[in-house]
C-alpha cells in the first residue's frame, strides 16, 4: 500500500491508539469529539521541596495523585493496564526519564513507500526502516513500565504502562524527578477525598489516534502544550 493511501486511511481509523506497550463509567468534560479531548487540562503546582514529592496511583479509579506531603500538586486521570496486561502493583521509584523516548520492541516499519507495524510477535520486513512507537515524557518506574503520553479511554486499555493526557504529561514530567517514590495500588485513600468527582476527558474510545505521519516524525515530541503552574 502506498504511503499516501495508508496515511489517508489511518487518519480515520478508530482502532489505532498510542500505547506502551476494560471498568467503571467516568464523568467526562463538556463537549464532544477530538477538539474537546485535546482541550482537556488539569491545574498543577510545582513542589517547594522536590525530594518530598511522591506519586500514588489508584488502579480502580484510574487516577494518579502527585503529592507533596498532604498537598496535591497534580491530580490526573490516567489509563492503566488491562487484566491480561496489568500495571504492576507495589512500591517503586522513578529511575529513568526521557521526554523523547521511542519503544524498542514495537512501532512502524517503512519500506519502499509503504508503512507496516512491527512488534515482538510480528517482525519488520527485511530492509525496512524501523521507527519505534513514540512514548513522549517517558518516566520509568520498573523495567519496561512507565508513565507516558497516550490516548486515555474510560477503561483500562494499556499493556501495563500508565498513559497520561498530552496536556498533563509535561506537567508530571516537570514535577517528578529520578528517585521520586511511586505507589501503585488497587485504591488510594485520596479516592474518597480529593479524588472524588475528578472529570475525565471526553470519551476517547471512538476518536482517532494521532496520524501516522505525526507518530513517525519528531514533531510528536514537540506538539504538547507548554506546561503552566499555579
């Protein structure tokens, strides 16, 4: 399939989603469609002492709390792993950050004007140029698992990584540092207090992913909204 035809088809595809590697019905923001999803944002604050920052993930609520003591610096909805590819539970620390990371084991293979996908289960065609799946603002907490920009759905949908909205991942990346503790549990105490009534982005399930042309270029790492803090 020629590149132009492939890209045209991919722009309308609803089954391709930026991923690494299904629950309750959330509240959603007003509006519908891609514009409403892209407009979603949440307030954030920079820490007074970065060494006191910790991250708490609630798998059941698909919420992440970035805390400094009792103060919430950022509360954000996320998408977590499915039952067959779950997000690891336990206590971890952020140990590697890379705003421009691409996956090494899956992505796109370009050869003679055609683009196909490759993964651990599907080898890239011989002689093709491999371009890994983009994972902007990667923050790794366990080998092969990290926080990164990705499309959010109202149910667990990743291969174990924790997907963040494109307007929130730069904020998260700025607040946390290498060594920041991360606790991932079925629930968190904050679910019943500051985590109540946190609106999620408009349902992203029927929306298209970023076009192939963007995901295979370096522009995928620069189109994010510049983070602002209270």
